[in-house]
């Protein structure tokens, strides 16, 4: 089950791993268990979908061109988020 506290704990854990080992957040994320990664991925997916719905409206995906869909794809979003 997804909850904000779990997400905050995962972010805190990644930050600690990254600072102790002098590695990036993305590398620290790779050190987490599959379950922790899945929880965080689910949260980020929901956040991204909400952001797109707020920007373009609830039916934006029906109106979007293939180029736009590629540019706002979840893969590109995760790549951006996990390299912060």
C-alpha cells in the first residue's frame, strides 16, 4: 500500500545512502530493495500523471500527438527525476 510516509522514508534512506557513500541519488536508489523501488516508482507515476492532467486537462492523452507523448513519457520523466 502506498502512503506518503513510506515515500518520505525511502527518500530519506536514499539521501543517507548517497551522502555516506558519496554517490548520486539514482545510484542510492539502485541499492534499495525491489519493494522499496516499486513503492517509489508507483508514487512518482501518480505524481507525474497528476501533473500532466493539471497541465493539459484530464483528456490530454486523447488529444496528444505522438511527439508530445514521447516528450512527456514516464521514461523521460523518471530519467529526469532520478538524476536530480
